[in-house]
C-alpha cells in the first residue's frame, strides 16, 4: 500500500481514529486492486473510506483514488475520475508524511514509472480543461514529489527518458511538455540489454523531433570517438552543431509540433 512506510509504522503510536482510517484506506486499496466496478468504488470512496490528514480524518480525494487506479491499471475507474473531476483529479493533497504538496506532476510521473500509457493519455485529455496555459504547463513540466518520493525533483519527461518509456514520452511531448534529457537519452544507448537500447533509441529520436534547439552535448564532446561509432558520422556532426540536420528530420519536426495527433498519420517506419 503506497501510503504506508515501515519506518513510520515502527516509530509511532496509532490512535483509534488513525487505525480506522488505515483500515478503510487499505480496504479501498484492495477493492481497486481487485478491479471492482466503478460504482462500487465510488460508493466506498465517498461514504466509507477515510484518510488521516493533519490530525483529523477526511474523505479520500479523487486524486488519491486516481493514484490507486493508476497503480493497478484500473482504466475504467481512472476514466471515470478524470471525466467526472477533470483537472481536479490531478491535484494532489498535501503529503501525509512531510506535509508538502506533490502536485499533479507527481501523478504524471507515476503513470510514466508504471508505464500506464492509456491512463496517461486520459490525463493528457483532462489537461485540456485547465483554466490557463500556464496551469497546464505547470502540470506538464512540474517537478515531482517530496524528498522521500522515488522521482523527487524530476519532471515526467525526465522520468520517461531515464526509464526508456518511449510511448509515455511521445504522449508528453506531443501535448506540449518541455523536451529535455538529451544527454541522459544518449547515455541509455549503451544499456546492456538490446531491448532497452532500442527503447532508448526511440526516446532519443522523439527528443530530437521536439527539442527547440540543438546545443553541443557534453557527453558528445567528452568522448567523440565513442559517440561517432554509436551514432554514425552524419548524426554525430549535426548533434554537435557541425552540420545542419537532414531535411527529413526538419520536416518531421514541423509535423510533430503542429499537433498531438499528426504523428499518428505517418507510416510505421517514420513513426
């Protein structure tokens, strides 16, 4: 159960109210895990499940329910929450441990970490309902989580590159997330696993379509011979700014940046 830490359990005494909250929260967690119907889960969340927050119990929020749906890939429940509460389902409460606010970017990075591509797509659709472009960009480019979170201080794009999640990265980039992590993508090209290297190559290809301006990458400058052998002379030269990018790449960039669904119109070998 994500909200329980063994270190916390071992160093504190629980009041009866806190124990009751943990029991109902765990029951809700297992209900989502067992893929109970949406109406059952919503009845539980609104009428029976309680969360301990700042010294008093409160009902479970839609964002907390969305976290459970995301972890267990309960797509029907995630769709309901995002349709019903829109951006509100992405706005997380204060962390129950350190009291900081994780922000909706935490749910985006969790979707990337668990590789829930379908639910991440639903989240992207929900972000269209943001009141302002800056609010939407805050979700897309925000840094995730508290100091104890696995992806603390990282954006969803950075996590996608780090874990080589090309489909998640594509969704984020075509919906306007900032392209970053090119050096990290290059480093992933030398992963020991062949499948991992292919996924890393796909992430690199996507970043090159969306990065606004290619700068000389530090890793390329430090080990030029190594990267020339991996990338080829032509790609290496234009990544370093020694030659212009190919016309095909420039055309694909224009297409990719005109809208989120344009890439889907391309033949498979270009995608």
